[in-house]
């Protein structure tokens, strides 16, 4: 039986499944540690290897979605912190993870909403500061920050 073609095929499938399991487990641990693999390495790479061994494997597919979600979460956190260049970089990494036509545009809309709100707040703070005798310095700071983060197409940025 050791040389039986059906047995050898079965053992090869078992071996592929075990290797896929190992890659998934390693990728899960890396994902939990925040080592996502923005540049194709680490958790993302592990899930991709698992999918190459077992195409359509749900655990690996869900892991890839989790990596994308975590990258989008990082992008939105950067936007909330006012770091819109970093947000764009994280979103660009997330866009390379998989090709879901709605995910990245929806995240970009949320980031642009955060940006728009921040620009409006900075503009309002700058205008309010101009009413104070010592407010010119504050107004200039707000304007500088607003110009740094505003989308050039936003009328408030000019």
C-alpha cells in the first residue's frame, strides 16, 4: 500500500493541509502582534501561502480580510491624529491586500470626512482667535496646520 497512487495522493493532500494550518497559525500570531505585512511580508504572506496550498481556505481568506481591516484601522487612526500622509500610506497598503471594489473607497470617504471636519475646526478656531488681542499667533498656527492637512481641492485650503 505505501506505493499505491491513491494513498500517495491522499498523503500529499494531508501534508498540504497541515502546512496550510501551520501557515495560518503563524499568520494569526503575527496578526495579533500587529505585524501585518504592509509590504507583502509577515502575516499577509503567511495567509497567502496558506491560500496557495489550499485555495479558497476560509481561515486564510478571513485572515487576509483581517489584515486589510487592520491597515484601514491604522489609516483611520492616523487621520484622527491629523497625520493624513501616513493615513494615505496605510490606505495604499490596504488597497494592495485584496481587490474588494467597495472597501478602500469607503475608507477613503471616512478619512476625507475626518480631514474635512478637522479643516473646518481649524478654520473656525483661527477665525475666533482673530477676535482676541493676542489671537494673531494662534490664527497663524491654525492656518498653517489647515494648509498642511487640507486637500488642495478644498476651497478652505486656499
